[in-house]
C-alpha cells in the first residue's frame, strides 16, 4: 500500500552539502593550491587536474568526504525546506548515491561521515515525518529504484544525467539544483539556483 502523505527525494552531495569551503581549506592545508585559487570546489579541482594531480584530487576527495566533511556547509535555505516539509507532513527522503569507502588514501567510511554531518547540521532532526536516516545506494540504478519505491513525487538533484538515465521514473518530477548556474540552457524540467526558490515552488 502506498503511503498517503506526499514524498520528495533529495540528493545529498552538492545538493544539500556545499563542499566549496571544505575543498579549498583542505587543498590549502596540503599546499596543493595557492590562496589566489577561488574558494570553490570546481576551482580547486581544475587547479589540481591542470597540474597533473589526478591522484592528489582523488585522495583529496577521500579526505573531504571523510574527516574533512566537518568544514562543509549546508546550502543556504536547505534546512528551512526540510522544516517546511516536516510541518506540512511531506516525507522528505535524502537519497544518496555514495560509495561507502574512499577510492584512494585511508579507507574512510564516507557514509558514516555523511550521516554524522547531517545530524550535526540539524537536518535529520528537522525530518520527523521521514524514516530518520539518509538512504545510501551503491549505483544510480539503485538510487532511482529507491525513488520509485518510496513513491517520490519529486526528486531534487544537481546532476542532469540522473534525469536522463533510462531508468528514471517518469512519474516523478525533477528539479535540477544548479546554484553555480552551470546549466543555463536546461529546459527539460524545472531548474533552481537556490533552496529559497525550491521552497517557494513547493509552498507558494
């Protein structure tokens, strides 16, 4: 039997969690970039890859998604969105396609770190109408099957390829979260540059 309350699925990385400051701080601490590099995840990545630092970038990701996650911040307005959903009985499920362990360097448990960050940020506490935890999946197909199983009316995600995946449930609306305005020509579905815009859409 399907639940009576509506549901929304929300991606985690780069949708709820903003990694800009975390990557910038970690790269500076390791001497991988100079202070002139803008405090943006993409700027840090481009700087490392331009210098041939593919391995350094991979190891940096493992650190930031693990113990360095404490330096990451929630995107402005995301906590307000979850609180608004809870107040109106809307089930907001955090559904993340995240590997459990870092691909290089120490084998940090990335899922454990993400769960701890969500609790520390207060996001999980604002979701009494959900199951109380983030749902991790190992593949995109598994993530989309979870969206279907939970009967999510909407999925909010930062990756266009999620919507274009052949297994995307077409009965689920899609909102592309695009705070950096990386996809200005996106017309396939609604696009939002911030959480205040998403909240206004759900609760006009």
